[in-house]
């Protein structure tokens, strides 16, 4: 679509949202097939508790290092290409884990899967936001991300249950095969369903010289980086939102490493019980997200109130779960932590996207992913350095509970500031370089 925004088209908007929800669900289904079994499988492959913590920390840091380069890739080459690569690389990594017979192969497969994750991080969101705003500028991003969170939860619940059942009855390695198959299906669906129009022969066509194409891609990459740097340098609210998101990711991530080992003891070793402990909160969250979407659509100021209330509830539940000595108490409280913690995210994502410059949206969202991954990876390295075991949850979870409450309140404050303070102008002065394909424009690589 060229030119300015088109007349709102309900059918086009609905088609965009459906594609976004489908691919989001597949993305989370694949990853969550492993949530119950991955740490247990690594232990079965011979890795010690401390080695597993260091490995997972390395995964987060590797994802952090690749976040911005993959965001530039998405902005310069295309959102669709980035999502396809993300799915395909993860499929290879999960396949290696399935066939691994020794610790070295298991470690390699884990790290390869981690390489694929940043390619999808932000790219699918950026594609959906750009496409939706071209089709209907009045569309609510809070509603989009609330429904996106529902799709995430559907993928989380189905993936967790399917992976746990496969691990319980077929072996701990089988969920890896299930996850790889889901990622392969995601790559195929992205290729087919997000297909753009054919390229135009104005520089990127069949007769274009390769050096010219490389120059254009380099120029587009630099343009996206400049837009990202300019936005962070001029918009303190945007920077604050990104840092709060990183902190919340850290404090959600620390319990996520320990919970399987901790509750494995409290539930008697049942993977099905572990699956219920992990996904029930996401399942209960789905109807609440619809209520949240409607509430914020009617009253934009409700966004901040929902974030702070959800963060406080999540912190209280996690702190209580850390101190509980019985699974009958600890598991329901952990379910409450998962349910409440997820309600913080749609409003925070919407606030971020409202302030991000469209031309460098994927790069900026990947910068946010960098902060998230870096914070979580460093937090896990601190755990490893302190000698914290996977079953030693009291100190880690109470710290995470306090951090969730504090930074949830800070995120709510920045959301209020975001509504009151419009984003600074970060439009790129230089024109879009030639040689762009129509597919790239449809894909969100360049916004006219």
C-alpha cells in the first residue's frame, strides 16, 4: 500500500489480526512444549544444576547480543523474512536436542535454538502494528496486544500440556520434536500467509547489480539504527518504558528457571501436575484480558491502573509461593503470579508501540528485547555466581516479588506520562532509498 493511510477496511483489519494471532500462537506453542521438560532433560543428559543455570544465562545473553542486529535485519530486509528465519533456526536447534545423546550436543542445540529467538522478537509485532495502522489508523493497539496475549496464552496452555503429556508418556526428549515441528509449521505458514506482492524492477529486480542492492540494504540498516538512537535520545518516557519492561522480564524470568525443579518435589514428580501449575494461570488470564481490552478502549487512563494492580498482585502471590512449604499452597499462589503478571504486558507493549517511530519499529522493539534478555541473563549469572541451586527458591523468589511490584508501579507511572506527553518527532529526514520491493513495503520493511 503506497501513500497515506487507506480508508479503514474491517475485513482487511480482521485478516491482519487473525494472521498475527495464528503466528503468535504457533510461536508460543513451540517454545512452551519444552517448559516442563527442558531443565529435566538437560539434567538427564548429564548437566549439573549449576551448569544448567549458566547455560540458560548464556541463552539469554546470546539473545541479547542478537536482538538489535536481527531488528535491523527485519527493518532493512523485511519482517516476514525475519519471522521465517526465527522459526526455521529454532526448528533446527530443537531437532538437535531431540537427537542429542551427550551433553555437548544438548548444549549446542540449546544455543542454536536461542539464535532463532531474536529474529522473531519484535518482528511479528512490528509487522502487525504497521499493517494495522495502514489499514485502520484508529485501531486500538491495546486491543491488538490484549488479543495477542490471549493467543500467547492459548499457545502456552496447549504447548505446555502437549509437551508435558509427551514427556510423561513418551520420554523427556519427545517434546523437543514436537516443538521443532511447530516451529517448522510456523515457518511454512509465515512464508505462505504473509506473502507480499511481487518485486518491482526499479533497482531490486532481476537486472539489479548486487553491489547496489548491498548499498541499499546498508543504507536502510543505518537509517533504522539512527531512528532508534534518535528516539532513545529524545524520548525519556520511551527509555523508561523499555527499562521497566526489562526489569519485569528479569523478575518474571528468575522463577521461570527454578519452578520445575521446585514443584517437581512438591507434586511428587508428575509432569502433568507441573503442566497444570504452569499453564492454569495463563488459561484463567484469557477472559481477564478481554475485560482489560474493553476497559482500556473505553478509558485509556485505565492502562496504568491495571498495570500497577496486576504487578502488586503478582508480587504478593510470588512472595507467598516462595515461603509456602506445601504444594497445595505454593502451586495455587504461583498460578496467581503467572495470571497477574501477564496482565501487565499488553498495556506496556501498547505504550511502547505508540511511541516508537514506524520506520525503525522492529529495530526499536529488538532494542527492548535486548534490554529484557540482558537483564535476565545477568540475573541468572548472578544466581550462578552466588551458588544458588535450582531448588533454592526462597531468596530469589522474594527478591523477584519485590522487584515485580516496584517496577510494575514504575511502568504504570511512565504509562501515565506517555498519555500526557506526546512522543518527540523522530521522523527520518532522508528519503527512503530506492530499490525497495513491493513485498518489502507490504512486509513493513520500509514505511513510506
